[in-house]
């Protein structure tokens, strides 16, 4: 702590300026006070910027300069009597500060105070403003027939301030994407994902990501073509099924009773029956070989029952040691 002689001019600021991303507001107001017990003779605020370079000097006793600070930066200046000036930086003040694209700017706020005895006090505070950094990764590989996955890599910025627009086909005007927000992709540091829905197949769309929609800081565009819409083979499970039965299995609950089990795979689909019910295991028991996919009849037509199964490749007669577990799955393609 520095103890100054009585009556010496004093300048202090209650908080340091935070480091922010362009367009963001501060979390709380910041105030600075310039106090001169012998009365203020001169008070100045110099605002300098590193990129683009700028140096602006404002008299804190000039009504014209105070109005400029308010209209340009949102900075409020109030003089109490002849000995005290209070400068308030509201939270929204930082939204007036800009940064170069993909870079940062250093702002300097330098206070100058001279009292009526010509004693001088100065103080300088600095603030770093970073440009948001993000890339729209969406390409043709993210397009389906009626939806497009919106993927963004954003190492600097707030994902909640990203918004999207799109246009395509006969629509020439940009349309805002209604989205509940982006989801951070698991195990990916800076990758966020959203979805553009209700599109038309085989249409070229242009999508763009925008940071801080009010100020539209940084815009990234990508052109994507939706796929041809195709009907799934046996999509309603009413076509033929592939059944497989294994007989002569020991019942794990009753070793003296043989049982037969049957798995059912809807044609055109793949399941994990290939894993859990492929062939007889080293122990021919229902604790080792069991179907995870079965055919069921609904109110009208067929349905698929999927179930998680567990098994033990040991003795095969204990339900307590399920060292292997497989969730029932139904998917297109083949099982590997």
C-alpha cells in the first residue's frame, strides 16, 4: 500500500478490466475515481488501441467529450463537486470494442489528474479484446436427404453466441435456423454440433455461421447438397425374415434339460445376433448362446424385440459371472 501526503490527488479503479471476446459484455460494472482534495484543475482520459492503432484524448470536464464517451463507448462520466470525478464502465461497454479478424487488440485506458496545486497523478489500465475464432466444418458428408449436420470448430468464443442461417433451391433470402443450441461433441475439445432440419432432397443449400447475431461478427459459409431420398429395404419389417435355430443347448437353470433357441433377423438389416447367437460356444449352454433380436407380432404387422444379453465363456452354468455383454442393435449394413 502506498500512503500519499494529505491532499495529494488520487486515481484508482475498483477492478481490472477482464480479457473478453469481441462483442461480449463484462460480468459487472467497473468504476474509476479521480479525487483531488485541493480541487481538480485538469482531468483527462486517453483511450489507445493497438490494432488498428488509435489514440484518443478526452477532457473529463468537457460536456462535448463526455457526450462522445457516452455515445461511442457507453462510458459514463460524473463530476461530484470540484474534487471528484467518477467514471463508470457499464457491463455493455465492452461490446463497443473491436478486434482485428483472427487476432486481438490491446486497449489502454490512461487517467491523468492535476489538482489546483499542479500536483499530478496518473494511472493506466489495459484490456485485451480477442476476435472470436471459429470455422464452419459442414460439408457434403454432413448432408442427408432432409437434414444437414452443422459442425463448428470454435477455439475462441462462446458457442451460445453462434447462430446459423441458410438458403437454397427457390429460396433466395436467408432464413434463420431455429435451434435449441449447439452440443459439444464428446472427446472433441472445440467441436460443436447442431442440426438443420426439414429440407428438400437433392437441393443445393448454402449455410452460414454467425457470431453474436446483433453485431454479426465473423461469418463463415459452406455450400452443401442434400442426398437423394431412398426408401429403406424392408423398412416396415413386413418382408421376409432370416431365422436361425440352435438345438441341444443346456438350460443354464436345469442342466438335465435340453432346449432349442431361435433368432430372427429382418431381411436387409443387421443385428448382433451374429455375435451372441452365431454358433454353439465352447459350452453349449443358454448362458453362452442366446439371441438378442427376436420377431414379435404387434397390433398389425411385425415388430422387432431388441434385448441386452450377457454370457460367460467359462463353465457356462453360472448367471453371476457375465463377463461379456452385448446390447441389442438393429442397423443397416453388415456386422463386423
